[in-house]
């Protein structure tokens, strides 16, 4: 009975390991048409809980735990372990959340947020020019919260399925098209505005990914009550700033963050004052679907929508340069994707290392359960090394000796019979 229990536990551990391994494997797949419209966490009801936003007008102030100075504001639920990179590229990590305040510790500077002069003529995505003829120059745009609106212009903070955010997205798509870049502007509604909206919008995102876009962008507006938190002037234009949000619970987190940093680096040089910063929050935000997926917060509900549209227009300038894509009118245009970068390769190796780690941890748990102690685990591993592994690697040798012995026995039997 005891052995059967161990067997069942072992099978359960192996199944769990296989399921967990399937997550990064699916994201390493090159054929995006095979991406599931329902994530692993969705199937078990474990996703959607972290991508929660506060009501418009409610916000969390992120403060320096040493000085008490306000570093950032955001209208979404924040968690210890979340990080924010401010306008000056200082990195803060949230260590405690109490009421409407989150306390953060400065952990360093994002020194890799820099745009080199030569990248204005050469691809920023790689150390060598991107190859043509492999991909396309489409940018996919969708809206998880299609009701989000701007009070001064739209009269309310929400118009279900017809929010002002859709007009901001149209301005964004038009700016891309003016540069000769195809924009897949999908306005499929995903009401109501709740945490499960990301489950519903995932289907839209998967449909867009089947067209192999160079980037996948989910367009939002924030709910911070102070309009001046996002209002600014860029090159004499009254605009709202843009915040980038990266989900830290998906296998593409490293490459998504690298993508966000490149965008900010470009903007810091060419459109200073447009970027509000980068927030790395708990959740996936469907960014496991692409290594170049991003959530954009274009202004807040108390901003004039016209300013948000101009902010979106200015933001559109960065993508062709950062993604190294060209218009159809340019030589090689229409088919030059953001090429693989060292960061992407690092992310793939991280996923592989993660898979190996899951297998090793699963095996260790099984051994501990079956033996009941660390000493028993060590003894079992030693026994396997001396017996099972030795038999595997010595199989041919044993088989050969056994075969010779059998022939001798057969000869002796034959003589005895004669």
C-alpha cells in the first residue's frame, strides 16, 4: 500500500512538472497560431487576480521609504516586489503596502536606458542590421478596457465599449500609418471593466498574434486623479505623458522589459518629457504571448482627450526606430522585423534553465516524500548511481558477457546429451 502511495505521488509530481514546463515551451514556439487563447493559469482560475485596477480617482502613492518623498502614483493594485523606474531612470522596489501608500526602496539606476547616436541610422535591436524578408512591419493595437474615457472631453470616465480610449488608439494608429507602418487597430469590446477583462481580451490578442505583428500593444488610460501628473509639454505641444507597464509574471518578462527600456531610451533623447516611466507589476497582462508586448497608459481620466491623442501621436514616432521596421515605400520595407537581440537569447536560455529547474525540484520533492528524510534522499541517489545508472551505461557489456556464458552452457548441455 505504501509503495502504491509513493507511485501515485510520483505520477502527480511528474504531471505537475510537465504542465509547468509547457508554459515556457509554448512561449518558445515559433508558430504563433498554436498559442492558446486560454492560458494555463486561466484554466484553473488562478489568473486575473493580480491585474486589478482601482476605481478612477483612487490611486496608490509610491513613496521613498527613507525620505517619504512621492516617487510615483498609479491607479492599480500594487504588491511588494513590484518595481518602478522613474523619469530619471532610478529603480525603486516596493517593500510594503499600507492603505493608499506603497513604500519603496531605491535599488539602483537603470544605466542600460540609453540611446546611442549611431542607433538613429543603425538598428538598436541588434549589433548588426536586421535581415529583411522575414516577418512584417505590422503593429497590433487592442484595448482590454474599451470603456475607459477622459472626463473633460468625454463627459464621464467610462463609456462601455465606446470609450474615449478608442479615439486615442485611432490617433495612435493613424500616426503609425502616416509613417507607412501598418496598424492592426482592433476595437473588440471586452466589457465589463473588471480583472477578468484580461481573460476576454486574450482571445483578441491571440487573433492579432496570428498576423505576426512586430509588437503587441494594449492601450489604456490611468485613473490617477491629478491631471498634472500626466500633463506636460513636448516640443511646444500640450500632451499627456505615457507610462509603460510590464507584467512580471510571464516567461517574456525579460524581453518585454528590455523592449520598454529601449522605447524610453529613444523618447528620453528625441521626445524628452513624454515618458512617465516604466512600472513592473505583478501579473501577466497577456504579455506571455509576445516578447514585444506592452501595456500603455496614455494619460489619466482627468486629462483632456485631445492631449492624450497628441501624446499617442508623439509616442508612435519611437516604434519604427526601436523595432527597426520600415514603411512599405522604403527598400526592404514592410518586412523587416525587430531582430533578435542578446536580451531575447538570454530570455530563451532563462526559460530553458527554468524548465530544468522544475524537473530537478520535482524529482527532489518526490525523493524526499518517498524516503522521508534528506539522509534517505542521499542514500537513494547513491543507490541509483551505483545500480540503475551503472546498468544503463554497462548494458552492452553485461549483455555480451551473458551471451557468452549462455553459449558455453549450451555447448556443455549438447556434450552431456551425446
